[in-house]
C-alpha cells in the first residue's frame, strides 16, 4: 500500500501474562522501533493505557493495557502491508501470545461465570479485524447466557470488533434483556460502535 493511501491496522496480538512491558520494550529496540508517545489509563472513562513506538514515522506499534478485560496486546498500523505483516509476524513469534485456536479453546472449556467472563473477553479482544464466524458465535452465546455477568462480558466483547453482524444481537438485548443494566450497556455499545440506521 502506498504512502498516500489509507492507514491499515493489524489484528491485535494478545500477550500472555508472563510477558512484561520490559519484554515489549526489548522487542521494540530489537526491531528498531522508537518510543513516540504514551496515553495513561483513565479507568473512570474505560480508557486504556497505550504506548506507541514508530519505525519510520508512519509504521507504529501500539501496546494496550485494556481497561475492560485487563488483557494486554500489541498491534501495528501504517500504510505498507509488507511492513505491518513483517512486524506482526516477528511479534507473534518473539512475544509469548495467545493463538486464535487457543483463545477459542479457552472459551469452549470454561465452566461457570468465573471462567466464562474472562474467556469471553479474551475472545473479544482476540477477534480479527475481518469477520470470524467462530469468534462471533462464542460472543453471541455469551450474550445469551443466563448469568448477567457473562452477558455483560459478551456485550463488551462486541466492542473490540467493528462487525456489523453484532448489531441485531445488541439491539435485541437493548430492548429485551431482563436486566436494565444490560439493556443500558447494549445501548451504550450500539451508540459508540454503530452508525444510526445500520442494520
């Protein structure tokens, strides 16, 4: 993709707990990435901490400490596919991270709300930019769970992927969920993620 073209974004690489910020810094140094900025977390507004490194003023590595799920991830943005894909491949191999199949497996083996809540959020933050039926089905299942805490996690999980397919499910919750907090939450996510009139 050329310099004058639209910015592109990689999928998020969700880091394992054992990966420290020092590990991420070492990766950045090894790959000639220079730190260019940091935004602090704002828990009251659910704003995540973000640190950014740049390769060439255009290609950027983003490190996120997610305010909702507590997970940490790295991703890349820029205007050249080959640079993004190369850095994404390096990070996936050099930083201990969750593979897509492992994320789904963690959800499928979760039992009870205590396990399903973090597993659902992991599916959400680990979702690809492009639509993925496997992840979508797990998040939708969570939004239909009898436990309101699991439904809460399912609603938040939709906010990590701008898939229009979530819209009808969120609208049903916003109108019919027995818990008013879930109805309000679904409406909030709809107002933030979907343009008025989308179906």
